[in-house]
């Protein structure tokens, strides 16, 4: 459940390997040892209820994601085997959890953490699930927090989610959900209406999104390096509702490529204007150009001592050149305003090596970028972005009373965002 739509993701969307989770396939082996030991000792110890808390220690705060997945794991894999028959004991757990989309804060004191899940129940029934639960919380919260940090400096400009090629296909759904969650949090906090823009259908599977994008360099290769020809074919064969966004750095001459596409589209667009054909106007509208210049090359439109890769100077040059493209078309006076608008509505998308610091710098300098594409930086996991979760048993109930039983340096903690969860209501 998120704090924005109050809809819980269930296993119908997540599609957990329930059999594998129950058998401990995804568990660190010492948890299997725990289960074996607790099943073999006296019932006083083996059946003793415990209180477990799941938390992270990312400073100064973490955008929490993955809670619904962790709860689905508890729902479908808590229990034990009698022979080959699994006995589901999830209904015997007392569970509290926060909603995805809240923040936890941490100031560096491990005695003062904010749990995102609390579980009370017989430990051996859910001990095997710790590895998987921590894994999904860590992955989703790290991506969500990294995305949010980028959005904070974007000035409301869309951030395209481009990391699919940098990890396993299996993680695309949870990564795309974490990205979507960060966008919702940003919109809520900054009173924005930014759309979540992912590149694969899998990334949108949990929240109803669909993959979108531009064209790859490979398509331009297929048209013998002629970007304009490739984009003419794109306009003819791709449905009109799909934005026409051209990749313009193939020949390392982004200005020439952008102008060539505008030159090719304008006659069709003008004909559509004259005939009143709204669909054709959409078909021959260039919605954007994406600049993805490699960091080791200098665009030929720059001076010999100009900067390499994508840079503010290049983007300004592309913007100014496109805005003035209509001047080369010998446009009749009656169509001048339309020609100007046709050129100036083209957005600039910058991608390749962008992170929070670089985007913040571009925005500070008012570089005319309309959208940023960010990829592997959303997976960053260093000392400043580590969002690792832990689980501690902090209380036990050997009789009628709960007593504290945390390891040295830890203690039971609370979080005002925790709410009771009825696992029996989850699908």
C-alpha cells in the first residue's frame, strides 16, 4: 500500500516463487540451521514468540519501498512442513508495517532506528524469510531514494528511467515501481504533476505503466547512418500517438542531424496544415531530440578546443539552431508563425552520465534541457547511498510477559507510521 493511492500490491502482480521461498531456496543457509535447531529443542524455546523489527540506516533519510513485497512473502511463505505438506501459520503473526512512500530518518545512532515492519510470532515459522524480505526492501528503497534525490533538483523536468539494460530482467518490475513511487512522492512534496516515464512494459507492470522511448543507434545504422531517413520511416510506420523523439548524435553532429529531421518533417507538416489533417500534423511533429554524445568525443559543431561529450555549450547550440531552422525554408508570411512554433516546440532530452550533481549544475546554469535520461546511476550503492536493511529480534516472550532481548547496541524502536496489517486480507 502506498501513501498516495492506498492500493496494496499483491502476489497476483508480484508473482513470487512461493515454493522456493518456503523451501529456503532464497535464504542464507544459517536461517535453515535456525529452523532445524528450533524445531529440535523444547517447545518452551522452539515455540516462544519473538518480536522482530526490520529497519535501514541510510542517512539522513530513506524513501521506503518494497514493503508490500515483503508482506506478500510473509503471507505466502510463513509456516512449516509436515512431510511434504506445508502448514501456513501466517494468520498467527501479529504484523505492523508502514506504507510504501513514507520516509524513515536516521542520524547515525543504531539505538534510534525507525522500523518499517514489525513482526510478532513464532520465529521458526518466518526465520527463513529474512534474506528475501531484506533484499526486496533494500533494492526497492535504494532505487526509490536515489530517484527522489535526482528529482529534487530537476525543477519539475521529467526524468526518464533508463536502467533496464544494466541489470537482470527479473528486477525490472520492482525497479520501475520504485521509480514510480519516487515520482509520486516528488509530486506530492513539490506540488508537481510529473509523469513516470519508463522504457519497458515490465517496469510499469505493478502500477499500470507502459514502456516508451525513442530510437536506438542501431536503427540509424540500418538506414546507413542517415538519421533523417530513419526518422521519416519512424513517422510513417509508428502510431501517431507515440512521440517522435530523435536520437541525433549518431554521426557526432547533433546540430546537422536535428536540422535535417526538421527539414524532412516540415513539408509534410505544412501539407497537413493546409489540408486540415490533424492526424498527419501529429504524425509529422518532431516532439524532441535526444543528445547522447559519448564522453570521449567532441561534437563537430563545436570549436576544435570545445568540450567533450554532452555539455551546456552543445545544448545551447542545438536549441538556438532548431529555433532558427524555419528561416532556411523560404516560408510564406502566412505560415511564419506556424513554422516558428513547429521548430520551437521541439524538446531537448539529454542522456548519458547524468546524476544528481550534474543535473543540479545544468539547472543552476539554466541549460535548455527539457528532459533528462538517467540509467545506472539509479542503482548506485556506495557509502552515501547504501540503503541496506537489517532485522533484529528485540523482544521475546518466554512466559506471559514480553522482555527486551536485543543484541548489544540495539534496542526495540518505534515508528509512528507503523499500522496493523492483517495478512489474511492479502491475496
